[in-house]
């Protein structure tokens, strides 16, 4: 039994906060580090990042904004915003999906999110607002970070392969901008520079349409557990993204055995790589010897939205899905651990 990814809907909030963040971060740094920060920001390959903050005009760091005063709001206040905004953004992505593919009777709901906690869970909130039957089976994939989309789609594949009449709604929603940290060091500011808010939704069934989901794979790179990390603090979740990550990924991808695991031993004609940052995409492209345009979809998503954690890979897959047929594709994402997870895909006949 083959599971198929029919279509993907996407949504971002209306507020572009990228330029405001750059100005805010620049002002926090000592003079000797400002030029380096500005140079790195210009080379990041990011033009826009979107936020559920603020609800009014301006940016979250402007007077009256959520982050206008220090100390910044605590984790409880941020989680209240998450509980309000995450389901709404997720439903916008589901609406976009419904315009592309008839959802029919949903039997399973798989939700991935690592930027907030609420109970009843965000899966229950989404199910209730959609009016799904109480019998719908739900799975919440939490705190796995950027590769959680792989875990969610892989779970949907397992469900369909075991229950051929299943119609699985997969949702990824992340509100990374709820976790701004009042830090005056360049490395964490450059890490925060990457992240924005976004949501995506996909339909997975056994009906042959869109992409067949094949060959899931997962691995954890050795001696790398502290390179990507979320720390829960009293003022939100603090992201740690080491500058060593691109080099560690490049070293791992130099291993022919790992490359064979990723590609299945064949030459892919389609790539959907999580847009975790320009340097990460450069590392993947160079380590695998890919053509210069192989990761164009990933770079386009990064430019338009930044890194939206688990939602990012779904945005990339949506672009690949809208393009020419793929005979042998690879979806790949990296996240805390440092883990690399993905799956093969191909266009339905």
C-alpha cells in the first residue's frame, strides 16, 4: 500500500518583522560587532519573516509592542498568545489546502508544533474548530523542531498503509517569533535572525495523486547533541543554533553510506531540503555535489519566509509539488539532536 501526499496549503501572518528585528539587534551589539552582524544579515538570503505579533501596525519592538519593554513578557504570556494565534494560523493553511483538494471525511489528524504548549492540545482545538467527528484519531508531534514535518508525514504514511481508507490531515504550525530573547551576543541574535512564523496543511491518503511518500529515513549525527537546542526559560524558549551546524552536516554528507540512505542509491531529480539557513543549504548543495539550481525551491522559501521550523519543509514541498513531475525525489530536514530525517517521494502516475 502506497500513501500519497495530495496537496499542501500554506499560511503566514500579515506582519513582516525582518527589518525591524535587524534594527533592534544591531542596536544591542557593541560597535565592533555591528558590522559583522550587518554583513551576516545581508548574506542570510532572507528578505521577509512574518509574525503573529503585533495585532496593530508597527513591529513588536516598537512602543506599545509585545517586546517594547524589558524584561520581556514571560513564558505564560507567550503561551497565551500561542493558544490564541496558532490554531487560527493553522486553520488558514487548512483553508488553503481545501481550495486545492477536497478534504472529504477526515479520519486522522496529525499536528506538529514545537513553539508552544496548550492543553487541551492544539490538535483538539483545530479538530473542534473544523467540526471534525469526536472519533477522529489525533496525534500531536511536539518539540521535535525543524524535522517534525517529516515525523508527521511519516506517521500519516504509516496510518494509510495500515488503514487504506484513512484520510489523514497533517498540520504543522510554528510561532517562532513568540520567543524573542533580550540578548546582547551576536551568535544568538544571528540564530533569531533566521526564524519566522508559518503554518502548512497536507492531505495524505491511499488515492494516487500528488506525491507518493516512500523510504522514510532517520539518523542522528554523532557528538552533536548540543548544536541545535531549545531551552525552556522563564521568558520563552531560547534557541541555540551553533555556527558549527553547516560544517557538521557537510562532514556527515561526505559519508557514502549516509548518501545512499538518503537517495536510495539512485540519482534524485527533485530535492525538498528544509530551508534552515543559507549556510545549511550551501553545505548540503556542496557536500552532495548538486547542480546550482537543485535547491532553488528551498532558497525561495527562505527568502520569502525565513526558517519556520517544522512548517518550512512543507512550504518547500508545496513548491516542488507545483512544478514538473518528479521521478525520484528526496525530502530532507535537520533539527535538534543533531538529527537528519526525511523520505523519498515521486509523482503519482
